[in-house]
C-alpha cells in the first residue's frame, strides 16, 4: 500500500517535471538570445535604425571624464519601482582627490512624510537635487529628458512625452516651501553604476534586477550616434527590458508569459522584463500552479479562491519557498495562507515550479549581460576585459540562488572576460547625489 502511494507520488512529480521542462534553456538558446540582444543594441545605437529598434540604448549624458566635483550637501529623490525615497548626501574630498561620500540622513517613506522630515534642515538653503527616475527617458542633457513610456505597472497620465525634470521643478514650485535646484536626472542603473564606481574604478556597468530589469554601461562615444562627438565614453541606458517587442523572444515565450503580458498595463511591451522582473515572476508561478491543478497534479485538483486571484502570489514568496530547509515549513505556511491544504509532495512541487521560473529568469538575464560585456570587450579590442558590474534590486539581492546561477551563466557566456560583481548599497540615492556634484561643478565652470 505504502509502496503504491510512493510510486504514485513519484509518477506525479515526473509528470510535473515534464510540464516544467519547457522552462529549461540550453546553452545554444542563451547564445541565440545574446546575439539577438547584441543586434538590437547595435540598432538602438545607430541613427538610421534607432527608431525601429526595440532596445533603445538611450544616451545619459553621463561621461567618462568628469571634471571633478563640487563638495557639499546634495539631496536626492528616488522614484523607482516600489518605493519613493529621499536622502541627504554629503559629498567631500577624500585622499588623493577621490570623493568620499557620507550619507547623512536617509528616509524611506511616502513623499509627504519625507518632505516634512527634511523641511527644517533645509530652510533658507537652496540644495542641489539629483533625481533617480527609473523609467525610459530620452535625454537632451543630464538635467533634461522626456519620459518615453511608463513601465512596471505605472500609468500616471500627463507624464509620457514630457520633460520629467520640468514636471518635478513645477511640482516643487507649486509647494512653494522648498528651494531646490534639480541639477541631474539619472536612471537607477546609472545611479547604481556611479555609486559602485567609487569603490571600484573598473565599474562600468550597472544593472537592476528588482521590480523591473535593466542595465547601463560605458559605450565608446563614436558609437553613440545620437550624440555629437567622438571623444571618450558615455553611459548608455540600454532599456533592455523592452527586448522582445519585435518578436525576438517569441520562440521562448510560454503560455504563462503570454497571459502575464496580455493582462498587463502594457501588452506587447517589456517582454524580456516580464520574464525576469519581480513585478511579474510571482504571477508566472501562480499561472503554472493553476495549470498543474487543472491537470490534477497539485492540491488534489482544487485551487483556492486566493490562488485563482491575479497578483496574489508575490515574487518574495518564491525567495521564501526556495530558501526553505528540508522541513518544508515555510512552504507549508505560505500555502496555508493561500487557504490550501498541501501535502508534502504538493510542497515539493510548488518549490520545483518556483525554481524553474527563477532559474529561467537568471539565465535569460545572463544572456543580456553577457551580450553587453562581450560587446564591450570587442569594441575595446582587448584580449581580456577586466570589468566590474554594480548591481541592485530585490530579486538579485534577496533571492537565495538567483545571484549564483546568474553569475555562473554570465561567466560561461563571456570567455576572455574577468567579471567582478558588486552589490550597491543605497546606490540610487548616492549615485544621483554624486552625479549632481559633478553636474554642479560643470555648471560653475561654464559660468551658469
Ligand atoms: C525601466 C528602467 C529601469 C528598470 C529597473 C524598467 O521597467 O524601464 O528604466 O531601470 O525598470 O528599475
């Protein structure tokens, strides 16, 4: 009797394995994704093909040769995925002319609270402000650029197509109680790269794997056709999350991906991001679980109302489920909170589903980063490229195995490259303040 039951359970797992095998990617698949990504990157950089390219490769006006920086207090605002933050950063001269950055004050709060919190400190003082704005922006300069489109489920009207810094300045003016001078706007990938650059001058790539997913890197100016000049390098915000909009990922998209896309606020867009970002991964897992219930392979063929509800399975549950020890306690607790009564095998199957989805995400993301790094090595004609990547984001930082799988696959795809990964701490805030310090110096030099 016991034997029979054990056999049934292992047969059930095998059937599940078969369904999950669709998530597995071979090395040749990853190379295909990588080459296609590189092709889109190239098209995004070129004037002739930029408009139609899915990967926009947006110039950031952050250059490789900063002329030093101002010292003093800088305020930074950070509008990203889930939080809005305000931070006061002190930038000062360190030894050997290097900048030292001290975070004097930081807050994580809704805007109203954060604003009143800093009001006293800032009275009668016009503070330079750096703005981290984690959406695709077409820049005209470091402090000017229009929002191309919202991502990650944002949909505020009246912003797309407008100068974001202008909107922020107007909003500050409307309040009337703050004197702030918006001197720079940067993407979160750029802020992350800059903040890590202070620790490690080889840091020329920034990447976010959080609610959304994106990367920036230092490109040769001669390849940045959208901006005049050939000298030095400029940081390019790839906006690689948009990859796939011209069908580049079609052969890899599964039925779950299509549902996630169709029910999103931006169908047909950000398809690469929808495979990797924390905004979407949990929902993919939920859809797979429902499929398994449908096939009578999970929870005795019955789903709870909560599991049937869109958006209930958050990506952070994947981290908790995949970090469970063998006793399945965390998995059990999460599933009972979903009004389910899971057996041991059910718990194992749910874990298998999470692992399949997060492994695919890590691998897909690796193909993108490998594309960027191999491109950098080729354009610099170096036999070995020694490079550092600054990384931030909840998926990268909090998931128990995303990082390791990701690092391993990136290294596998980048022969001849010696890559160091560093995690940024408070990168969005510190990076924006640092780049504002450079922007202030430049403005002074130009007599503004
Ligand atoms: C945005 C990027 C951003 C990324 C990570 C994406 O949805 O388009 O600008 O860098 O999310 O926050």
